[in-house]
C-alpha cells in the first residue's frame, strides 16, 4: 500500500521502517533538511537498537523526502507523526499538527485517502484535523466528503525497544467513524496482525507469539486510550515511588515490596521499579494534557495530578538526600552516570539528569556527567547548562564527592568500582534506579544509598 509518513522522528521513522519492512511502499516526509539528507544516506538521526539494520533491510520500499507533494500525491494512507510538545499551560502545542494537516489537504490526490493521527493528540483532534484538511482540500477539489477520512491510531512504542514493540505489539488500536477506513488500516497492518512476515534475525519473534489484537473504536475512544494508558503507567511508577519513600522510613526494602506486589497477577510486576521516576517526551506531556482536557470539561483529575507531583518530588529527593549526606553542596564535585531519560535511547527530553544537575548547579556544586550514547546530543542540546561532559564512566568518579546513578545502563554494572573508588574524594554513590549491587559496592569500599532501601 502506498503510505506516507509526516514527521520522521522517533515514532514516524520507526513506523515508516516497520511498514516498509512489511512490504508497503513508504515515503517519509520531514521539514528538517539535515535529517532527511542523513536518512537518504542510511544514517538514522536517533539511537534506537536495530533501527539501522531494519532500515537497510527495508530500503527497497523506503524513501525520504522534504517535498510534501512527492510524499502525498499518490498516498493511500498518510500517517501524521509530528511532535506535540507541551505548552506552558499543559496543553499540547498543535502547530506542527496543523501544518501537517494543511499540507495533506493541499497535496493528496488519491481517490480515497485514510489520514491517520499517530501523534498523541488531544481528544477531538480527529475532527479538528479533518476540518483543516477539508478547508485546504476544498480549494482544489469540489469536496463531497468522500476523498479522505481521518482515523486515530495511537502509538504505544517504548524508545529503546521501539521496533520489537511495533512488530510484536500488544495491540493495534484504530479509531474511525468510517468502517471503510478501519478496513484499509486492517489491510495495512495485516502482516503484523497475523504475524505472516519473516522475522528479522536480529529481532526474533517471541516464542509462542502468533497474532496481534486489532482493537477498533470510534475516534474519541482511540484518542482517550492513548492518554489513559500513559497516565496509568505514570501512576504505577509514582505509586511505587510513594511506597518507596515510606519504605525507607519504616526500614523496609522496596525491591522486596515491589516483587511481593508484582507477583499478584492482578497487578503485574512491570512499571513497579522504584527510582527517580519517569522522564521522556510522553508521560509528563500526556498527563498534563489529560488534566488540561479534564479542566476544559470542569473535571478535576486528582489521581493523575498526584502521579505528576510524586514524580517531581523524586528528582528533588535525590538532591535532598545528597544535602543530608554532604551537608554542603557548594564547591562539591558531583558525578552523574547516565543522561538519557532511560537506557537504550539517546532521547534527552525531560531527562531527570538535567533537572537534578540544574538543582545541584544552583546550589554551587560542580557537575560532571557521562552517558554511553547521548553525549553528542547533550553537547548540542544542553550546551549552556554547565554540566561538564566527560568521555567515559570512570572519569565521573575522579575527585568526586558523590556519584549519582540516574540512568540504568547495563554497562554501569561492570564499572571497575574498586579502581574508581580510589579516585573519589568521598566514596559515596546514590543509586536512583536500584541498579547496583550492594555487596559489590561494600567490597569496593563505597557507601551505597539506594532510593527506597532503608539500609542507608
Ligand atoms: N517518542 C515516543 O516514545 C512516542 C511514543 C508514542 C507516541 N508518541 C507521540 O508521537 C508524536 C511524535 O513523537 P516523536 O517522539 O516521534 O517526535 P519527534 O520530535 O522525534 O519527531 C517529530 C518530527 O516531525 C517533524 N515535523 C514537524 N512538523 C512537520 C511537518 N509539518 N511536516 C513534516 N515533518 C514535520 C520534525 O522535524 C521531527 O522530525 C508525539 O505526538 C508523541 O507524543 C511518541
């Protein structure tokens, strides 16, 4: 099927590559010339495991362009995957969505086009996009309401495992008011739904995985499913973090508590790891948008608000714990291990590392940081923040008064801690992710404080 993707970021690129791999003819459109130039050379603008390899395998069916006409002219399905970042009032900024919808109306020419909102957009955006497309489409065609339809197909991928989340999804959710649009999208996703494609060697199909659930609904329900799913996951993380603070006070170990709760099949163990809390481009933005939508209808959403408050508090707690240990932060050297908001991605949007570093810098500390994949991005995006970026994990320890583990990259477990301890001014690690082994730290002569463990 001829498919266009508008916006070639984390979601658009992953979707485009996956659909091309499944056999569709995909053109990815973006407004960022440098990004498109690199993609044409096979260079991915983001770090995402196996994306380069899958892009290579799918290259026969995959094109990148800056030219909206080129992407949209023959498209039968058009995905909108542009960013919808938060505005200061919590509402998402829909500028990119609006301009994508205008280009669609100006350029589509196939007899029936399904326009799919894959961006996370406020409830009602399907109708809004439809009206923008209609206005610009009308300028060229005698609009009879049959040339296109807008559907919602929210994305649930997790950065760091985006490709397997897409190829072996828990579900595909599609909302549309026109049954024909649902049929088109069912056909588009068929190889994925029925798992008839040959699994790439580097992304093997999980054992016993046979089919993907295809859930259809009206537009609004599909839009709400995305917000509700993210709010629920955010809530689960904040819940365990709230319990984790109590755990420290009463002398419990949150890792035991978490396991004990998670073994209950009604609850499940995922998203129950206590720590600094969530970051990234979605949970903060989407919970703010949900609350903002509630407000529009006069409906307070106290549970979602509480999840946000607890998350903000976790970042502050890292600094509070350091202050209670070191007493004075002025003139101290603090190392940060991990800058990306989670491992296996280079995404720095709403990364806890930056907020924690800023709080430390405000209090007069010197901050050094290292990340296995997001150093270039940090140099570009955080240039002015005064975090000194060092070239390896060991350098973070040199003459430091404390090291904070902020992102749980697996390689941080294999650091030569005994060697690093010898270089530390004060042998203290604050583990914000429950990632390090206390026996190993003891042997290295390092005092380890883990969020949620009373042993500190
Ligand atoms: N990143 C995730 O993990 C994730 C997961 C699920 C859903 N989402 C949602 O998907 C959407 C996209 O997120 P992302 O992380 O991929 O964003 P991103 O910022 O990585 O990518 C957006 C891309 O759109 C391009 N763009 C903007 N306006 C354009 C236009 N008019 N025409 C063509 N290209 C345009 C930008 O240049 C950029 O490359 C957001 O709504 C987000 O909430 C993201």
